[in-house]
């Protein structure tokens, strides 16, 4: 059934392309290799454990835009990924993990599979956009980004993403309808309905944005899954330094559901680029439901992140520096710290331009801390990636 949906969608879009020359097409191909060293050997059978894991991923993205008229635009974006290597051979369940589509429509499928590799494809964008005057309506799977910060986004209640998922630049999408009305050049009202299989997966929320005192300010509220949400945020600058913040209060719709909880999540950040292009970025996160003790409990491969639980700890600190060493080579270093349990993440990265639209990146995700702390059980991973954009 899933394959039929993908095939029919592609056939429809192919027909549209042949009938209309107003088409935009672009994408990329990436080859990402990962070496992962866990804190403790991972058992794969009674007599066998692994001290390391290796995974290789070839990732092709195809993005289409069809400008059917001045008011009507259609988009289709697909991810095609080949996973191969030791990790697939030792953990065949990883195929099911990749094939998990959290949208209302299951638009991903494994096309081919063998003992040590599989090919997976997914549509993470498939929408129709109608714009007339001050009104814009978009229907389908789309990215709805309400966050203002660059790392933690309590306002991003529809499409929460993990900072550690660095290879997915486009971020997840939502199945639903989005209506925006531009009340002026600098203000707009927005309403989003996310379709779900039940009331706990359904969401309907609104946002109002406006500009005041050279700041972009927003307020939001509505029903998102199991919670009522109320929040707001801002984005501006202080003497040339970017200054952003956002906060959201999550209140359970069903007070008798003891498995759900109330929390207030807030994040503030500042960033500045010096004249020589040296870049500094600092941020902090507060989660009223988070613990001040050891905050372990998440998996390296399945962080299970949401805007409500961006961190298991009550407090988080973030820092980042980057600098273009020369026109071809740039360096970046980021870090996260849970000050309560003293666990730490360090992310060094080097990016080198190999030529027109070719890029090489070397990066690491290094986690440190005691057993049971927020980052103490993750281990270390290093990555090498070659990317060609077209």
C-alpha cells in the first residue's frame, strides 16, 4: 500500500512536469560514514558483544517545485537512502527504525533489502500552496517552523528536531493545513491543523507575529496532542548581536492522565559575527519538569525528542565558535553542558570545499559523563561526509 502511494504521487507529479515548463528541480547526493564507540559493549547474542559499530549511508534528495500559476504552487521532495555495513548486518531491526513515519500518511517504504544493506525512500514534503492577496493556504506534508532559536525551540511544537541530527538539514514535516493572513508588511496571523489518527495525535494551534521596537515578536496557543500550549518568542539584536528567546507552557488536556505532566520550557540565545567572520553563539535552556539529578535515559540512536522535553535535565548550556580559516576551509566547535550532573557534549567539525557544489565534512559527537547522566551513556561517534549539490 505504501509503495502504491509513492508511485501514484510520483506519476502525478511527472505528468504535471511534462505539461508545465515552470519547474524548479534541485537536490544533492551525500555519502556519510559513521564510526560509533559505545560506553559499554553492545550485546548482539548470548556469546557476542560489539565494542564499535560502523554504518555507511548514501543519501539522495530530490526537490521539485511546480509553479502552476501565479497563485498555485506544488512541491514534492523525496529522501532516498541506502544504508549498509556492519550495523545493518548485526541489527536488522534498524530497518524498522528508519521506516518509522510519524505522519498521518505513511509515505516511506523499504524498496530493497538484503542481509547487510537496504534502500529506503520517503516523501517528507508533498504540498499544494494557494496564495491570493494577503491569504496563503498550504495543504499537505510541510515544514512548520515556529521556533526563533538556533538550537532549542520550545515554540516549535509541530516539527521538533534534535541538534544532534546534523545530517537532516530540511527537518521533519507535518501532515496538515496551514493558513496565513498577512495583516501588514510586518505582521501576520497563522492557523495550523495537524491531522492525527486520534485526539492525542491531532493538533490545532494559532500564532500571531508582529514587529515592535525593531524586534519580531510572536504569541501562540492551542491544542497540541495531549496538551494545551501557550507561548511566545522574540528575535532581534543588541548592538549588532543577535538576541532570541522563546518559551512555551504545556498543560495536560486530561488532568486525570497521571502519565502526562505539566511543564514550562524556555530558551534564550545570543550570537555575534565579528568583522573577520569569527562567530560566537551562546544559549541556555530551562525545563521546569527536568531533573536536577542524573538525567540519563535516552538512546544515542532514538533520542525521542519533543518541544516538551528538549532536555531531561532542568538546565542546559550551549556554546559555539566557528571561523573560516581560508575561503575553502572552515572550523566549528560546539558544546552542551548539563550543569547539574556535569555531563558534556563536544562537537568539533571541519568543512572543506572540494570544488563547485562539492563539500567534505569531518565531524564528531563526543559525549562525556558518569553512568546515568544526561550525556554519560551515549559514547562517541565520528563522521566523514562528502556532498554534491545540484
